[in-house]
């Protein structure tokens, strides 16, 4: 605050409330208090440094440094499984990337936001961020990494299963179709096979037995091609 970093002080003031929590036990009261004090001090120093770096860099339009500081803070809170706070700083990082017109970092922030939303069970939001990540990579001529593709497939599948439980079979089928297309783009035969199987099940529930049979046949063909005797 004395150095003129007002926003850093305000952010730090509110963030330090997250450091307060019940003891987990496993040691003497003195030991736990000493460990908690050390952890709080180290965390405070880390947050102070990153927030100050971000504010100073922002004054000089050093977008790369601002982005890095916010991403490091978000990573810290993800490690603490505090995904709401992580999302707050990931969103700030995303805003910085957009302001700078940095498509690569914008894609990175969207990917991290998608993963964080998954952790909170916000599947629709996760899908939106994962799809934006994919689309931004396409703009740069970069292929979607397999791990990122699998997260997108998993999010589609989770959304489809939730809709299926709700009895909205048409919407569920639409998301299973998305998972099939995503698996095909990754040349993931196992993923394609699973998508066809799930589509077949959904069509059965819809009493569309012709479409169900077509999907099950494609599922069987993929199993035969990949020598998947268990499936």
C-alpha cells in the first residue's frame, strides 16, 4: 500500500480470508499453530509478490508479465483445490490475453478455465471454454493436443449422460454426436466405438431401434477392427 499498489492491497486483503480454516489435526497444538503460521506467511509473501508484479506490469502495459502473474496465482489456488478463486484469476488472465490480442495465451486461459469448471461440476461452462480453446488453436493452425481433446470428449459425454438422466434423449444424442466427432478428429478408435455404443443406448431409450441398430453395428465393426474382444 505504501508503494502505491492499491489494487494489490485490496486483492490481498480479501484473499487472506481463504487462509483461515479449521485445523486438520495430527500434531500438537503448538506444532499446528507454527505450521499454519509458516504456511500463511509463505502464502502471503507469494500472493504479495505476484499481485504487485501484476499491478506494476499493468501500468506499463507489460501484458505478458501480468498474464503470467495471474496464471501463477490461479495455479496456486488450484493446488489448494480452491477452484472458485482460481477461476477468478484465470478470468483476469483471460481478459489480459484478450486485451493484448494474444491468441495463444487466450487459448491457454480458456483451457485452464475449462478444467477448473470441470472440477466444480459446471459441465456446460467447461464445454464452452474447451470449445473456445479448440477454436483458438485452429486459428493459429495448431492441432488440439490429445489430452485436451480427451477432456472435451469427456465433457460432452458427461453432459450427454446428465441430459439422458433427465429424459431429454434428443439433447443427449446431440452431445453424444459431438463426442463422436471429437473422437474421430483425434483418430481415437476406442473413443469412437464408445460414442457409437452410447448413441445406440440413447436411441434405444428413444425407441428408435433402427438408428440404435446402426450405431451398435458401427460399434461392433470398430471393436473387430481394433481386436477389442472384451467390448
